C-alpha cells in the first residue's frame, strides 16, 4: 500500500521544511525573541503618500483587485493579496478622511468589498461616513477609466490578477494626474506596471504587500519563511547545475 | 451570534478545507475515499462559486433599482434602466421559454446584441491599451528602462523591416527572448509559486482572513 502519491516526496519535504520554519518563527514570537527585519517596499510606503495627496486635493483613492474571484482558479491568491491591501487602504482613507473607491468587474467581490469597507469605517469609529456606493461594479475597464477621469483621482492602487486591460486604467490615471501604484503576480503582465506605474510591486511583492498590510507580526514573519525556502531553492538549483555538469540526472532524483 | 463567532466559523471551514486538500494532495491512490471526497468538495466549490456570482448579481440589481428610484441624475437613471431591461430580457428568454438558452429569441438577442457589443468593446479595448501604454510609458526607473529596451528590440524583430534594416537584430532579439526572458520567467515563476505557498500556509494556520471580510477586534 502506497501511503504517499508518487512524485510528491520532494513536495512533502518542502512542506515539512516550510512548516518547521514557520513553527520556529511562531515560537520566537511567543517567547518575545527578536524577529527578522522585513525590508520596506517602496510601493507600499507610497500608499500613505497617495492617501495624503487625496486628502489635500479632495480627489479619490481608487483601488482595484483585478479580474480574479475568490472561489476558484489560479488568481485567488492574487485577489486575496489585493483585498488585504484594499483593507489597509480603506482604513487609512477612513482615518484620514479621504474618499476610497473600490472598483471590480467580478460580481463575487462586491459583497466582500462592501464588507471590508464597512468594517474599515467601523474600526475607525466613522461608520456614518461609510457609503456603499463607493464599491462599484465596472463590467468594462473603459468605464473604470472614464470614471477615474470624470471624478478625479489622486491615487490608484491596482493589486491583484491583471490582464492587458490594466494599461487602460494606468493610462487614465496618467490623464487624471494620479499616483499609480500596482503590481501583479502574473509574469506576463509585469511589463505593464513596469512601464506605466509610478510604484510597482514586482511579482510576489504583492503577497508581501498583502502580508505587511495586515500589520500582524505573525503574517509578516511568513515572509521570512518564504526567504528561507528561496535560499533552499537557490541551493537546489546550484546543486542541479553542478550535478548536470558532472553527468548526474538530478531531474530524475527531484521527480521522486 | 457574536462578531467573533461569526468570524471564527468561516475561518474554521477555510482552515479545515485547506488541511483536507493538502492531505489529499499527498495521499496515495489507494485512499479512494479521500480522493472521492476531494472531487465532491471541488464540485461544491463550483456550486458556491455560482451562488456568490448570483449574490453579487443580486446586489448589482438592487443598486440599479435604488438608483432608478432615487433618480439623482438622468445619466445614472438611463444606464440603470438599460441594465435592468437587459437583465429582465435575458432572464425571461433564458429561463421562461421552453427551449431556454436554445430558444431562437434568446439566440437572436445573444448573437445580434450581446456578441456584437462585446466584440466591439473588446476591439476598442486594444486601441485603449495602446493609447494607455503610449501615454504612460516613460523611463522612470532601471526596471522600466530594461523593459522598454526589450520591447523596442523585440518589436523591431517582429516587424519585417527590422531584420531587413539591421542584420544582427533577429539573432539578438531571439537571444534576449531565450536567455534573459526565459531565465527571468523561471525565477519569477518560482518566486510567485513560493509566495502562493506561503499564503496557503497562512490560510492553514488561520491567519489569512481577506476572504472572510473580518477585521481583528482592537
């Protein structure tokens, strides 16, 4: 009887290493030991600047979590990261008195986005300022762009799964004179943010931003866990190169 | 039900299902019950997904009905009426006719209105994308400079006139694509995969709450 599915031994090893590292950092938190320092993300720091600008100019902060939903598909983690950033922005806007607008083209996100905004205003003790109309459904990106230019935008934050359509919103933000902050974990779309956004979250930076946005030390510590695994992965790549040069089939060994 | 309990129930479901899917991923083929349960849960995922979309559609309809009722501006009312009318038309033709979505009326509206409008909008979208890219493309960092240079080289490579004017362009562009791009793609894919894995781990320990819209009590 095979307990483990074939070809998944290394997956299990990786998962165990990940869990042990996580447990180690959780233990450090519980015993009050110092935690690794997380480098600051310029794009994340720019959010405060953007919200400040919205307060000064009286224009809105536009947030969008991309095309993904929350129930299935490869875009779920990206959408979750986008919603974490949105929660942070909504709360910051509620605290400072800026107008925060969340736009989506996925009806699944409408109730969640409304809930997040309502909770943000509740948490800041300003529930009377909460307006459900600030969560908007835009079936077309062109409509988002028109809305941004018409209403005036001080800052736009696009974190989530994005397609080429993000260029339309980024173009509109340039026209509206807004600070553009954004990123996606979709490799193919990073060029768009690279050329058109003022501040970019490169690939998995969006997960880091989502973690930092929560302000929870346990969550930010998971970024250190990610770095440990990255070092192991780099070591495995180096070993694989050496093994290949020496004529060993390292690929077959890793496929166990 | 207290707010904390309301928060804990979905969090518990999320953690439990994450743990179950993880076990299923590693379980050998002999554990048929686990694999069957996973298939069933995935089916339920599709049902819940459909339900949430329906719930979102309901919220959307409510917003538009309220907008028409408030009648703040002619512009808003006009578009809301179109949304409500289109919804009612598709709903009637798709559910109340004997042949449902195969009904000739539904097919006529779908082909001649919906599909035509969608095609026009998607086509326009490409023009807007180019316009957006043109308006915003400035070399403001090393990253954008690298992306811009790559884009210029590869665009010239794709144009017939590029390799005709610059003989070494085609091999250079192919080398960039197969060396820089492929290496970076793999690095990026690994990094994104690890980011997703850590997010899954956060879900497993109940720390990832973005999907359940709850803020921590302070």
